[in-house]
C-alpha cells in the first residue's frame, strides 16, 4: 500500500528541479524558493534532523497553500478547484507520512520529500503561474514580464 500520493501531474514535469521557475508574484516566488531549498536540504538530512525538518516543511507548505487558497477565494479565481484539490492532496500526504513517522516508519516521509522536489516545479508551472498571472492582471490589467537569467 502506498502511504501517500502526490497529485498526478508530478511525473509529467521532465525537467530537473528548476529554482528559476518564477511566477512574477514576489511572495509566491520567495516562498517557492524557500520551499524548494528546504526540501532539497531535508532530502539529505540525518535521521536525527529529519523528523523535525519534515514537520517544519509541512507547516511551511500549509502556510504557503493557505496564502494561495485565500487569494483564490478573495478574487473568485474561476479555475481554482483543481488548484485547491492539489494543495489538499499534498497536505493529506503530509498528514499520512507524519502519522507513519510517529509509528516509527521514516521511509515514506523520506520518499515524499524526494517526490516533492520533483512535484513542486510542475505545480508552479501548471497552476501557480496561472494564479500569479490572474492576480497581476487583476491589479494592473496587463500580464507580468518574466526576466530569466
Ligand atoms: Fe499552488
Ligand atoms: Fe505555490
């Protein structure tokens, strides 16, 4: 039995983790960079450091998702359902993996941490960018210009 399941489009993002996946929304981008950095760091954490780090990562993702969820609700973002569902699925996976951690099984949480590193860029690319673009358009009437280095 699989202990958790990240949303389905995780495997469709073939590119390696890309920290330059900017959305043009400063708060999203700062959060995404911090979430990716924390996930990468946790992936190689010792067992002693892992459990607290996984709990902190869970809290960080929950905060970030709450910010996006609230913006989608506040601005009545039309295509929010699948975005909300995806956030909820990840948080359920965290809950399940943390329950197993409490039972002494660290491997599912380790596996989930590795999968997050692959899943997050696809989520940003498919859903967060769309939200950032919508919010920018709401604010300015135009589309954000993304500069890449
Ligand atoms: Fe999101
Ligand atoms: Fe996000």
